[in-house]
């Protein structure tokens, strides 16, 4: 039995959040090693008491996540420019 058959058709919702909420959401999600969207969805499910539905069916590649994180860290570091004297 597929998820659609068991729980009905899935819906997508969107909402806007302010900068303070965004900052707190990012920090809270990082504590659980989750993306902010996944954490927000988990909190909504918890508050509504819906524990039977799966949070997400997609698989997350941890190697891809590590590469992205490494790339972001490299971008944050200032570039060192070597000075060469011309003869």
C-alpha cells in the first residue's frame, strides 16, 4: 500500500517567516542535523499529533550534504594572495 493510498493525497503549503524566526529555525534545525524545512514540518506534525504519516519519502545523501558544507566553509575563508617579485 502506497503512502497516497494509506493517508490520502498530499498537499503542499507555504508560508513566510521573519528574520528572527528564520534565525531561530536554522539554529534549532542544526541541533537535530535537519534542514530548516524538515524541522518545521516535524514540529507541525508533532503539534497536530500526526505521528503515523512519514515526514519525507526522499532520501538524503549525506555525502552531498558534507560536500556542500565543505564548499560553504571554503567560501567563508578569505583568499590569500601571494605576492611575487618580478626580476
